[in-house]
């Protein structure tokens, strides 16, 4: 798999002033199974295909079976499935760990931990960035 082009914007943390790159959600049809992952240490973004990543599919299926939620996972079940998937991932080259991103605005500043939702958008235009795949 190769890198995909996404639009990103910098958001300045209101707590510490650090700039955090946020990938804007994809707005075109056909990509609903392309999900993002982010390193909690350096903020690096990656992508994966939720239907094609066998470890992700297995984590969802096993969690649904174990929790008795075959029609769809509850919020707690979703968190458990994501944690099971994240445990299968190699670490980021920086030494941090990747986690599944459900809502980019729920991400936190990698310096102080404040929600990016509270950050201000940095001056300047959004920019295109290449996001590498989560798995080689």
C-alpha cells in the first residue's frame, strides 16, 4: 500500500501553544473504510483500511462475540476492540504507540494532553500531506 493524500491543518494548543497537525475528514464517497491512526507520542498520522486489515476485522469480530453484541458494538465494545487491534500494531519509529482515531477533534495535544477541539486553528491555509499506511 502507498501513501494517500489528505488535507491537514495546524491547531495551536490553548494550553501549551504547541502546534498539532490535524487531518481533515475525507469528504468523498468510497473511502468510508479508510481510517486514521495517530501516534500518541509524536503525532504522526497513518491510515488503514478497516475492512482489509485482518487484525482489525478479527478484533471487531472477537469483541462482538465475547460481549454478545453481534449487531454492532456498543461504545465500550468499540473501545475494547480498538484496544485489542492497537495491541497488534508495531510501535512508531519515535518509540510511541499508534491508536485508532474515531474523531480528529477528540485527539489530544501531544505535549499537554488538552483536547485538540479546544485549540485554535493556526494562521495560514490548510495543506496537503501524504499519510503513509499503518502497515508496510
